[in-house]
């Protein structure tokens, strides 16, 4: 139902902050290509005339966040003065404006800094919408009529795979059984898997200790980082396989470490450890490469997963069309927010590929749980073979953090998209002015910020 | 030959400016998706200890240049204090550092703002190198031994198409006949085509007038923008075909206006006007889409061209592998400068696709002429069916502008990469502080800059 009372919903402010957490100190989040990430985000707060707020973020890895923050400031011109109700009433048009401005699209298009910046703003708008409707985001989506939901999507460049009318038809069909699925979801939550046991920077002892911990917490699916040294990988994966036994599931993640043939050769050497998937074996732009890897690894029972660095729906379309991905890992903050993610879910459904969202980082678990729960209730109608990534980090910063119990995400109950920071987080971790950063500069834990990083202050 | 005397070559300053020209006032450069571009660039000046300079730029379309400028500032940390000779001695390693920093790659990777920023800095480094060697850039490349040239390339993600050793072998083979080709090039220049006759904003009268003008200047290849309205396109292309006759060549450019099936249907309606190619029919990420369009249009004798918005060598690789492009339009400032462009030329050669560089904008003609001339002398050894785009705009700003005579680019003779601005250009067109911009704000020709645009000042 479109918002009928527009009064007070004019957007009068957009604030953006560079927020960084010093995660590189513990080796958390380290992988083959990202050796020292400081999990960070560009954090947007929208304010309406009647003092409603929308909070949205895009995840980053430390350096470079300042560039995304400036891009968000550059996009302000498309948001300020707009009535939020008008945006939601024709969300696809607004989406095109912010992602395809005739001058700014050159610095994208629909990728990298520009698309991350658009995602942060769009995420804040979706949060605002859910808050206005007084619903958790997943429930806002579930309660939308197919026609309204689909009106938020730009179908440009994907119409040979799915059209607006087809999307509406599919969503109408899947209404059957929704009540039962809502009940099941609220009683049982949604399955999670853990990436916590095998960051690249962890020792074998840490890996083994964490496997036991997460086994005890009820987890059945465990993901390990690979891709620097094949003998190390065999050893590290063996540690995990020995801990979890044959009945549980191992996944491995190379974070784009390999060339196409290297990926195939490397994975053959890990095949005896029976990984369910190899995630990001090579460049996130390489549709044909992923297809070659998928085909070569099929006889070994290994699927290919990916998506966290897939720039947009056009690349996702091809990965899904070509059989390059057996597991589609949508990300909540790289592509253009829910508007674009819905298109990817619809294409994945049409082309029979299971969605298992990417999460971790900052706020990604908080966001993707909403999306995957909507998918279960309204689209795929199944949890079979699907699970949401879970990393137990950076949740304490949020006012409504995701809750995982017995290896299942519990359906959020509070209104919004679950990415509002607690006020003290901004005081402490806004970069470089926050009190924690000032302390760490003082004791030389980190070097002082450089000229570029100071520019947005 | 590596630089043996490193003394004085430490890079002690990197300056970057936001430079914009008010081209939207005349409809120049307008196309289906870019309706009002202000041709612009982020302009980098490197300074060494002994006061040598390197000038490099990346092209932009107005708004958003400020974001690229900040990204360049963020990349300063990788450049300042380095000795330029050390960079050139292992250029591929430096390339990896600036394009794949473990924290910053998340805001790419290898695309959009981050890659445009890297390109501007790398272009300045190549200019500096050519100035140190006292050669025009194309000649620097021609004079390099294959081993040295190839040492500047990162072969990651493309090794299944071309390896380092294979590239060296190919370049060695093509040494035969180089002397004769150098002579031919210096006497005859390199063929150009014009995009000047058919910008979207031009009236039929203007189109017709310009066709006659460029015919008289000796041009044989004419490109027209299409993609907003099919009846308009038929009319506009007919105007051009009538002016140039059947003996000359028409190309059309949709600037990503269409979905895949739409592109096929639309082009069938233009087929009777016998265009050589349709450029950018759809999303620059759609490898499978381009392949479908290529296959569908082959019976009509229409090829597919593209590349100016192709983010990186991995996407180019697939367009070339899949038959999605019959004309490969490398761009001098979107992918990671010459290091990456050489890889694309080598793949195009291996996969038998002709390179016809994208140019126009700001400084693109100046740069790509060097690349294509190197290709003729050292790689493809042929000009057959190849030509460089030429747009007669924004050349007056450069100290060594490209020269096109009788529809042929004349080989540059001055040292460097031809992208040094005349000093008064920066005084006038630096945005928003330049005198021309101040004048235009005052008389309200353009709105005042916004908060984001002021941040880098």
C-alpha cells in the first residue's frame, strides 16, 4: 500500500560518517587477498521534516571509506528536498536517477564506489520506509502486493531473463502457503553457517578450538579461507574436517586468489576433503571463467559460490544464465540495495540457483537476514539447501543486532533494517575523530590519517 | 632499457585538479544516456626531486569528478617517496599495489572511481617515463624490448588466454618489418574516423552541414549517435548516408541504450542503411548479451563494437573470447592505463579482433594515438580495417595536441603522452575556482557548486 499521508516526509538532511573498527589487530576477516581489513562502513542517516530517521550503510575494509563517503555527499543532490513517499511510490525511477545520472554514471556505471554509495543511501531509504510502516524490513517486503514490490525494480538490461509481468506472476503464485511459512519462520528461524572458524590469519590451534566451539553452538556448516598455499590449505581444511566429521559440511573460500586453470588444479587437490563449494575462485568479473571452473569441478561434487564482489544485476544475470554459480551470494551493500537485490533473487529463482547470502563485515548479517526471510516466505518458499553466512563480529554496535540461536537466525521483530548504530559507536569509532581512533593514534597502534582521510572531517 | 641513473627521480609531489569544460552548453558529446555532459577530467601532475614532471588524466563527464579527485588523493600514499625508476623497473608490481591494495580493493575492485583514479596516476607515470627517455610515448613502447614491455603487465586472471612467455614470443616475431612500418607511419600517419557529425543534440541541418565539412576534410568513416527513438534514428542515419554516399562508411553508437532483444530488433530497422558496427548496444557488463547481439546481427553484416566503459581486462577478455565484440575499443583512461591496455591489445591480437580505440572527451585522442601507433609498428603490424576515433574538441587546451590531417593522425614527435594542459587552462577551467567557472556562476549559466564539489578545493 503506497503511503497516503505524505505530510512531514520531506527529507531535510542526509548525514554520512566514516566509521571504522580496528579488526586488523586480531587477524579477523583476513583472507587470501584482504590480509589486514579494518571492517568499516560509510554510515548514512536520513532525517525527515517530522523527525523520522532512516539508517543505512555500505560495508568497506578501511582505507578508501573516505572516497565512498564523498560519493554519498555527491549523491545528496538527488535526495534532499524529496518527499520519501514520492520516492517509494516510484522507487525504480528514483533508483535510475541515483545510479544513472547522465554525468555521474561515467564514474560507475553501476559498480565500485558509485554503486556502494548509492547502496548506502538506498539502504537508509528502505530502513526509513520500514520504520514509517512500523515493520521489520522483511515483513514490509512480505506484506507488499507483488505489483508494488516489483515497482521498485529497474528491469533494464535483464528483460531477456525476467520481465516485470513475469515477476508479478511468479510472486502471485507463491502466495500459496505463505501463512504456514510465516509461522514456521517465526518458530524456527533461518539456518546459518559459520565463517568464524577459518580466517587466513588464524593458527591451526585457533581453527580447531573454534570448530569445537561452533559445533557446540549447533552449527553444521563451516567455511574456511584458502588460496595462499595449497599445502597449508590441505592442512587447515583437514583440521576442520577432522573436527567436524563426515556428517557436517565444509565450504572453502578463495576470495579471488586464482586464475581459471589454477582454480581447477588447486581444488582438485582439496577434493578429497569434500567441500560443498569453492567460493570466489577467481575474478568476480569472469563469467566464462566461473563457468569453466563449475564444469570442471562438477565431477568432484564441488559447486561454485560467489557474489559478494559482483558489481550489479547484469553480471549476476550472466553468472546465473551460464551455470557459473551453483550458490548465489547476494550482498546487501555492494549492488544497488534491495531494489537491485530483488531482481537478483527473481532471476535466481527463474534459473533455479539457490541464494545463500554473503554476510559478516559490518551490518551485513543484520541486513541479509531480512532479505533471505522474505525470499523464504514470498519467493523460493523453501529453506532447502539454503543458509545465511554468519560471522560473530561487530554485532554489539547495533541497537537491534541479529540474533543467531542454535545456528539459526531469529526473525527480527523491531521496525527497520537493523542497521542503526548505538550512539556511543559513532563517538568512539567515527574515523579519524572518534575517541578510540584518537587513542590508537596516540599510542601508535595505527598511523595518523592522511590528507585524503581528513578531507571529509 | 631500464633507467640506470635513478638519481633525482624520487617522486616528491602529486597534485590533482578537477578540470571541467562547459560542453553541455552546445550539446556536444550528447548521446542516448549522457544528455548533458560537461567534458572534464581529474588531472594529475607528478614532480620528481630533480623537477621533472609527469602529466596524466582520466576523463569524466562533470559531476562526480570530485570523487575521482579524492580517490587520487587517497592513492597518493602508494606514489609519494617512490623512485620512479624503481616503479618502471617492476611496473607490474606497482600496478598491483595501486589497483589491489588489500583494504582499498573492496571499493573497486578494478572498476569505476578506483580504477579511473589509478589510471590518471599511471598515465602520469607513463608520461614521466617517456619524458625521462625524451621520446613520444608510442616510441618509448616501440623501442622497448619485448621482455621489458611485458614486465609492465599483470597477467593475473587472463593467463588462460595469454601468458607472459607467449606475449614475449608474439612481440619478438612481429619485429620483422618494423623499420618499414616506422617509415610508413611517419609518412602517412594513422587513419581516423569522425564522431563529430551526429551527436544526439544536433539538428538534421547541423548533421548535414557537418557531414559535408568532414567529407571535405577527407574523412571516409562517420559515426552517429542512436538509441532514443527509432524513427529519429532512421531519419538521422539517412541524412548521413545521403550525404556520404554508398562508398563511405557509417557506424552507429547507442551508448548502452537497449536491452539485448531490443538492440537486435532496433538494429534490424537500421540495417538497410548499412552500418559497419553498432557500438555499445547494451550494458558494458553483458558479455553474453553482446554475444547474442553479435550472432543475431552477423547475417546483416553489422558488427558489434564496444569498450569505452568496459571496466577491466577480465571483461575485455570475455568479450574477445566469446565473439561479443568484432571491434575492440580500448580506452586510455578507464582501465588501468597502458599496463592493462597492453594486455588487452595482446589478447585482441591472439583472438583476432581488431582494435579501434575510443577517443574524444578530454585528452583521449591525444593518448590513444600513441597506443594504436605502437600496435601498428610492434604488434598487429597492420592498419587494415582499423581506425582511431576523432572528435575535434578540447584539443586547444593541450601543449602538444593531436594533429589530424586529411583524416589521419600524424605521429606525435614531442616527448611524453601528449596530455599536458597549457597553464592558462588550469586558471580558467579548474572547477569550481577557475575564472571561467566563476564567471559562469556569476551570470547563472551554471548553478553554484555543491558541498561535495567544494570539498577538494
